[in-house]
C-alpha cells in the first residue's frame, strides 16, 4: 500500500515537473510565437496619419518639444512605407524622413534637410542610431519582423489593470538587432504591448518603454501615450498622439523623394 | 561645333513641345492634397471625430504650446496660410597675428534673414530676405535672397522666380550643381546654401509613375560667380591681375550678361528605383570660370572678361553599399575649343566627385570621404597667354575632403574635424569645429581654420588668414 502511494506521489510529481519543463506555453491558449503574430497583426490598418508631440525630458526635468506628422501606408501585403515631417522646433522644421520596407532586403531610408536643400540616403545599418535626438532609435520606430526573432513566454502578470503575457524575444541573427533581447508585456486580447524592456549586448537593462492611455481609435487599439526611458542617462522621451486617423486615403506621392523636397505629394 | 547649340536648342524645344502637347486637361488638374478629403475618397464613417480631423497643423501646435500663432489664416479659406521664420546669426572672428597676438584683427558679422512662406491649396510663394550689414549699406540690390512661386498640378510642378537649386548628392560640395552662381566674398562660409546665390529660373518638374522626375529649366540671364575685389578674401590670381591694371578693378571690363544671348537651358532626369538614386543632366549655358583676353590686356591694359559657351553632360548616383552611404557625380564640359589650342576659350573639362560616409560603430562616430576631381583636357596645347595657363604645368586638381563627426547628449554636442587637401599642389585647409545646442533653436559653435600651401594655390592663397570663429545662431 505504501509502495502504491509512493509511486502515485512520484508519478504525480514527475508529471507536474514534465508539464512545467515543457514551458508555460502548455498552460496558455497561445504559444509565444502566436502571441508575437497577434501583436504584429494587430496593426491591420491600411494607412495611418498622425500628429505626434515628442517631449525630450532631461533628468533635471528640462523639456525639449518636437512635433512630427507621420503617414504610413501598407503596400504589397504587409510591407510598409512611412514618411515623417518635422513641424517644430524651428531648428528642424521642414526636415522630412522617408522609409520604404522590403521583404527581401534592407529598407531604403532617406532624409531631407532644408539647410542643405538635399535628400540624403541613410544606411539601414544605422538603425541603432538615435532618431532625431530622442531615446528611440530608428529600429525602435519600426515594426520588428516576427520571423526574425525567437520568442518565449516567461509568465503572466497583471500590469496597469491588464492581464499580460510577458514575452522574451531575441534576434535569430544577432546582427539584426542592437539589443541582446527584449521583454514585452502584451495585454491579452488587446495585443498592443504596454511595456518593453530593452537589454543591450552586455545583458544590461538599457531602456524601458511604457505605453498608456490604451483606446480604440476607429476600431484599432492604440496607445495614445508612450514613453521611453534611458536607464543609464535617466533621459526620457514621451510620444503623445495629438491627432490620429486610420484607413484614410493617402496619396502615394507622399512616399517619394520629391515629397521630401517640396513637402507636397 | 556651331551646329551643336542650334541642334541642342531645337532638341530642347522639341522636348518641351512634345511634353506640352502630350498634356491633357487632366494634367492641369489641381494636385491632390493627399489627405483623402476629395469627394468619394474619404470614408466619413472611418473617423470623423475631432481626434482624426487634422485641420491646420501649425494652429494645433500653437494651441498646444499656448503661444501666439507663428502662422495664421489669411482668409476664410482655411487652406491659406502664411508662415514667417528666419535666422539671427552673430559671428565673431579672431584672425591670428602670430607676431603680435594682441593686435589680432577681430571681425564681427551680425546677420538676419527673414523667410515668408505663403501656402495656398495648390501653390506656394516663398520669399527670403537677407539683412546682413554689408547688403544693407553696400548692396541693397541683393536684399532678396530668394523669391519664387511653386504651382502644383496633377502631373507636374511649375517653379517661377528667383531661386537656389541644388543638384547632386555630394555633401556641401558638388560638380554638377550648375544652375546658380556661388558667392565667394566670404570664402570660408561653410554653409553651402549660404554661399549659393539665387538665379532667375523657369522650371517644370514633371513627375512620372515609378518615381522618376524630369526637370526642365530655362534661365533668361547668366549671373557669374561673385568674387571680392577688396578685403581679405580676394583670390590670389585676381589680386595679381588688379595689381597690374593702372586703375585696378575699374579696368576689368565685363560683358552684359542679361541679354537673350546669355539664356541657358537644362534638363535633368532623376529616379529612385530602390537601391539606386540615379540622375542624368544636360546643360547648355556658360562655364562659370571667366576667360581673360591676355593679348588685349597687354595691348590695352584692360582685362576683358568673357564666359565660354558650354554643353555639359553629367550624371549622379547615390546608393548604400555594405553599409557605406555612397555617392558619385560626374560630368564633361564641351566648350568651343575642341582642339584645346584657343587661348581665349577654356578647354574641355572632366569633373568628378566620389564620396561615402559610414558610422564606425563607436559612440556616434561617422567618417566621411570625398574626392573632387577637375581634369583639363588637351593640356599639352596650353601655353603662355592662354586663359588657363599654369606656370607649373598643373592641369588637374584632386581635392581630398575628409570629415570625422560625433555627437553626444542626444545631438546636443556635435564635434567635427574636417580636412581638405589638394593632392597635386599640396595646399590644405583644416577646420575643427564643435557645436553646442544651447536651446532647441539656439546653437553656438566654435571653429578654427588653418590654411597652408603656396600662395598661388586654392587654399594656400589665404595662408595668413587663419582664424578662430565663435558663432551664435538662433532660428525661429
């Protein structure tokens, strides 16, 4: 009898450990990769037009403000074209940036500087550079392609009232990312990450991004306020949507180098 | 050769004719604003609330900032807008007097520019005024820095007025940027656009599907480059010439270039098909280096200046190769001196610019390399008395331009060290500079310039003009 009880206990313990060692995926309805695809596919809008206020905040509280207007447009399935126009401050007013995604090669990027009256290419490898002096890099501003990363669900966690999956993601090819890995807090059924931790190649926490004010705009869940903080310098950059419209007709002429020069499609 | 200008002019007008007769009423349709607000394209149900209604961007920003408007509606039509901006700059230069430091000359340059941009639904009007002290007191004719209108149609834009146009992907230096003159009165003004002068231009920018653009240009007059005739920046050759003339600069005789004869034409096709930005251009106009008739100079003690008619064929390319931003400009000047033996006319010339830059992956370090080449053809036919004669027989110029840049504190501190070196003649200029962003719109920079080389060389002619400059610039 004792032997039966002991065997039963050991078998139960083994089953429990086996279940745990398979990973928490078996405890959730979705795998880590499926969650990543839900996040990626949550951006199903064909076009987006936004006016964003960016505040660059020093650790002493000094604020520098930028206003940028952005258009994005999906072409050829899931590939995107983005154009950004800087409206303020005066030192960068009139600067314009264009990015065209490709599936089989690096993105094309150009920047127009009114002081030079010239359009200049930017190498995609410069993705790790700060975007116009903010705490976001050029890569941070882009959607990360799902197939280029590994994923793992670490746990579930409640954050800001949302039940979230905590996902770890890391690039399959280390040269594709400036980070060793990222942690994302993804609210179930909303699929817009509300927190991200970015770890550098030394494994140190480099930046923390949080998104707040999740609202449905024209049926799409959108974080109307986001903030990225550099943990080393304690400098923060906040992004706040002042205007936002999805799925409006957008002239393809916006996504040309001629638009960068003239400001007209 | 004489047939070529006629053929070229006919070809240009034929091109203009076929382009214009191929146009339909649809081409003259007003350009789209692109926000989908034209009838039938905007889904009212997709988002008609105030959050998705953009309206006037500048008004939104001004209201958000709680400040007075920097732009305002000029009428009941909300699409009319007038923007006012500009710059205030204050430069102080300390010229190094190596014998007596306390006697080092100091120059002060206050400078104000005002820009007006009036935007209508399908047109822009741009006016830039230049209020430097020199212009206000000596050169009021040049108070207008630019003044032009741009009209937007469905397939093309029309630009008319007095404007600066920049062609070529080079960084602050070009070899195919031919349309407008340069102002060399302040030789070391590092700002390429500030050194350019506007020109009267009629321009059509014809947009094709696939991202190509055809620019057709007519310039009714020719304005030569501006060189100072007195002061620290008079070029060595010009200074030598003035010294030989009995009445100095008054004995330099210029032709009248605002006549029909001095009209110029140009066409440029460009395309960004993906990996490559490509451009090709043709220019029929004048070579900007003046020719001097040395025979008449010897006989009459007067320097008769002329500008040579040229046909110019050129091209440019920009791409990214293995992480290197790379660019190339190239062109060939066809003058009337095909044999190279006419002392009154410049020989044919090949010009090249090759450059690249790349982030080094350390801090924000960026290294830039440019090589600008200038090659005079048939130089073996050039002898004393020729307008291009060089006593040392140097008829090629390769200028190497290097720059190393970095930035700190989110671009608030930007140091750069630049060097330009002429390979054949050994003259050079070195200028380290550091720029501080004091506030969003206020920048301070400290720069030192060091010249070196022989007196008759491009940089060496200013060997005794080394200086330290402190600049404040405020943009609004």
